């Protein structure tokens, strides 16, 4: 379990470091894409370990635990935000949640007729 | 103590919404989307009761929610979800999978930014966060957290993502036949364009359960790619576009 957790922690920290460096490089005071970098590292390392045959249940468990905590954490986050001030702009959440989806159905229709799936 | 109480609260909420999803919505709407919607309602009530800026977490008993739902745990858990994806599978989805991912993130982000702009938002950080929220309810807060957006804008971006999940869930089985969503390849492209994993999974399950794993392959990548490009490339483009 702790091996998987350590691997996850390594990917996370290394990804955040890259995000900070990229932010510095671009002159923005922000972590730029650190989460995305970390996800890519975890994917690559997992596939590397699998190829080497050292990826065990133990590894998977430590990571899977956090994977499953993800929705509960989002719940805690949603309940601790300044929702009251956001409600006045709630119409935006409705519009942005519905209109782009309708548009995307159209894009899907065009795409599927342009590139035929195998 | 606060953190432990937060775990209890989150667990009870998940349990209750699971039952609600099965009994009232016949499993048609994903339990996670309902749960996040209810959590936002609690955030609102907390704001009314405590008159603070941290929703329910401003009540002493619920303080732990801000810690559990803070950026550190959130980003850590999101990274862990990448272990469920696989490059080998995404390679199998081929050109169509790749094109659909790029188109999907591009379409949702730009549409989200344009709508936010037309409702009066003008700063690049808020616009970027709201555009990211139109991608998924995860990409929104990750982007907003990285760029330092206000709590109010982040709440709005989550709300947008939740509405999106529900819209995809409802529209998918209705439109599937008309748009040619009937093969594994098409399901992969669909997952890449729509992105919201829970919405795609629930929508495909109501269309044809055999398609669910194919849609999930690309949808898992969508969040990762969104977290990568929204606070970086897209933010820079927005900043440049706004002068």
C-alpha cells in the first residue's frame, strides 16, 4: 500500500514542480498544468512498472484508495465554497452546462461522418 | 476532529444520494452528480447561516470540510484517477479518439468562455476558470485553484460542470440513434468529445451498456488533458486575446 502511495506522492510532487517551473518560465504566478503533468507521469510509470512485471496489487491499492476518495473530496470542496455569492450568476451555470453540450452533439455528428470509426 | 467529522458527513451524503439515485431516479442520473449538486446547496445554506465565504465550512462543526476539500487533497486525488487510464487503450482508439479529445476540450472551453464573457466576466482568470468548468466539474476548480480565481467563480465552475453531466446523461439516450452513436469506435469518439466520465458512462449505459467501457477510455483522458491545457495553453491564449 505504502509503495503505491509513495509512487503517487512522487508523481504529484514532480508534476507540481514542473508546473511551478513552467509558470516561472512563462512569467505567470501560478502552477501551470501541474496536475496534468503529474497524471501523465503516473500513467507512464504505471505502464513502465507493468511492463517490467513489478506492478503488484500492493501498488494498485495505495493509488486506488485515493482514486476512490476523489468524489468525496469534491463533495467537501463544493460544500465549502462561496456558493451564496455565486447563486446570482447561477443562470451562467445553466447556460454553460446545457448549450455547449448541444453544440458538442453536433460536432460529434460531423466528426463521425468525416472520420469513419473502425 | 474536524477532518474526521468531514469524512462522516461526506460518507453519509454519498450513501443518501446513492439511495436517492437508485430509488427516485432509477439510476438514470449519476449519483455523483446529484451528490455534488446537494453539496453545493449545503454550501449555499452554510453561507446563509454563517454569513462567511467558505460555505458550510464557516460553521465550527464543519470546519474540516475546507481541509478535506482543500486544494492539496483535491489535486492529489485527481492525480490518482490517472491510474485508471491507459495509453495502450487510447492508442487503440486511434486518430478518431485523439481528434475527438482535442475538439471536445476546445469546443467546451471556447463555448464556456464566450458565455461567461456575454454575462459580463472580463478578467482572464475568471473566464479561464468558467471555460474550464464547462469542460468538467474537475477541470474547473483545478484551473481556478492554479490561477487563483475567487471562491465564487470556482463554485460557479463546479455548478456548470454538474449541469453538463446531467445534460449529457439525459440527452445521450435520446439522440444516440440520430447521431450514429452505435459502435465501439463511435463511443470512444463520444467519450472524447463529451468528457464528463460520469455523464458519458450513465448516458451510454442507458443507450447500450456494451458501449460504456469504450466511452470511458477517452473520457478519463479528457479530465487529465483538460487539467493540463486549461491553466496553461488556454490561459495564455486568453491572456493574449484580451490584450
